[in-house]
């Protein structure tokens, strides 16, 4: 239970550290502080969601092949196409993160 509270606190500390380091250089009330957090969240959440989706897709394909080894060819091709489409979502998050970082 202690780990469940420690992980979010460490995450908040890591997200706040760059903002605190730059606070002395920027004017008070700068509107750009959230752009870096948004860029990090765009990449992080896209990677997290795609990782979960790819894991579930691969698990389903492996279970299907294990139950019917003769259908491996019919399962493998749609699985690879699906994994490529899932990976494109992660690339969209990557691009959005870079676009947000360019506004900073």
C-alpha cells in the first residue's frame, strides 16, 4: 500500500523539478508552465495505452494459436496489422509532444 502512495508523489516531484529550476529565470505567472507537462503526458500516456493494447492483442493471438495451431497463419497477419495501427497511435502522441514542446 505504501508503494501506491510513493509512486504518485515521486512522479509529481519529477514533474515539478524542472519548473522549479526555471522559476528564477522566468517572470512570475508565466503561461508556458503547462506546455512541458502536456508534452510529457502526451508521450507518456500514448506509450502506456499502446503498450497495454499491444500486450492484449499479442496475448489474444498467442492464446488463439495455442488453441488452434493450424490457424496460426490466419491469426498472425491481422495481428501484425493491428499492432501497426496501435503503434501509429503512439507515434501520434510522440508528434503531439514535439509540437507542444516547440511552443515552449
